[in-house]
């Protein structure tokens, strides 16, 4: 089914707090008749995270399932491969409360990491799993004693390779963790003091390395009104650099556009305002993140930047309204509403570009809904 764009749009001024209307034909010139070409539905069950990656010029998507249809945490997660115009089931892997993960390559090796949150048998004392590609499939390579984490990210610094895990549970193993590659496997490197963390993202600005950890809840009092953290690499370890007030924060994303570095942080729940609260776009200035623009969201779980036909887009997922609004960032640094997608109970967004097409992956906590993949054409 083809969904054409309705061009009567709202423009959000990033330098002011008011809304500007942009009726046709004024809004058409920047874009033209772009539309979602098709929507794929990948079978899943409580898919908390999806990982797109390319391997040997083939496109894959790992769909991580938190539980199965019997509400068991020892669930089957599935890796799909894009073949022509369809996603084909390629491999299944056994996971335990899979919450997130990442794909990366070290030298000639390809690795998939699954961050695990809860086990049917071991409860919160669950490890995370590193899988390695054996030329045909992913096989278990290493277990890491991470204990109930939310997700993971990979990053290199000065020819060394690191894995960071976001702590996922209040009052249990109260610090996020960093591991370093020793040449054959990962070994523990550093703890990061944090609250119950939703996401962890690396970024580099002006030659310095940073990690941003978003907090969904305060570990001490279970309040959603708490701080998220920016850590800076000192040359030997990460040290606290900045704290940012957030409200039930979701998945952060770091992106560069028009020579600026932006960080998006969705806020999912405010102790006083409930689900209707502002999510934030921050800009990097003078060695710190500063508020740049607020977007009112209703259960904002994910804000994801991506590109279609050279245009910069931002997908904003509102869990409670079952919609994801796609905005375009114009060269004037205005946000223009481009399209609204029907998306139930979104918890994570990801995107990839393959064979001249752009795809947006929509992971959902719904037990009745599949993972959605939206495909755009120029």
C-alpha cells in the first residue's frame, strides 16, 4: 500500500517557541512527492530492540524478543535477511529477556551482542551474550556477567575496542559497565555510576570521546524526574562531565547536520505531568549540551534521526497515541512535519540504507503487533 504525503504541515521553529503554519504550495518545494513505498511486518513478540547490519554485502535485521507468546523470557529472537523485496527468516537465536544490543566488526571478525535483562531461571543474575559470525551463522562466542542490563553499544578509542552496557534495573547492580577487547575476548574495564538506564550512546566532538546515558528512573527513590549523564574519556577512563534533567528518558540519539552536533532525548513520563511532557533536542556548544528545542510528546519513547534522498528527517514516536510523526529538518534549522505513521506502543526506532532505499525499523512492546519496517523511495 502506498501512503502519499499530505503537505499541509506544521513548522517548528528551533530558535523560538511558537508554531508556524506552512500550507501548500509553500511546503512542496523543498521535497516533492515523496511517499512511503511499502510497509513490511516481521513476526515478533514484545520486540524491544531491532539491530540492522550489513554482512558480506547482504542486509540483515536482528529482531530481539523480550518474551515469547507464553510470557516466558527464554524466547526465540530472529535474524532476517533482506532478499529482493522481502525479509526472509535466516536464523533464530535463544535469548533471555533480550532488551537491546549492537553489531560491530573487529579486524576480520563480525560480532552480534545481545543485552539480556531477565532469565526464566536465573532471574536478574542473567549474563549477556556475544555471538560471532562463523561464515554461515552466528554462534555463541562469550558470556559476559552483566546482570540485568538494558542495552549495549560498541565504540573504538585509539585502536582499542570497547563494549558498554546500560544498567537496566533499579536497586540491582547499580552501575553501568564497560568492557575492553584484549585481543581474543572482552574483559571488564570500568563501572559508570548511573540510575536505571534506558540507553547508552557514544559520540565524538572536537577530538574528545563521550558517552551519554539516559535515565528512565532514579535508583534511590524510583522517581521518573531524575538526571541523565554525559561521561568524558580522560585518556584512561570515563569521568562524569555533565548532568541533564530528564523525565523517564528513552533512547538517546546523536547526529550531525549542517555542521552541528545534536542529541535527541525522548521523555516518556513526568512525575507531575504524566505522559504528556516535553522531549528535547540538545545542541553541542562550548563543550556542553544545551537545550535547543522542546517537542511535546505523549509517552515519548524514541526520537530517531535518519536520511531519505539526502533530506534529514526525525521520527518522533508517541507511545500513547500509537503514532510516529516524521519531521524534516530544513537548512534553516526549522522542523517541518512531513508524515504521520501508525505505530503501536513503540519502544525503539532504528534505520538503515540499502540498495538506494531507506528503511525505518519500529520495535513495539505490544504482544499482538509485529515489528514494522517502513520503506521510503525518492
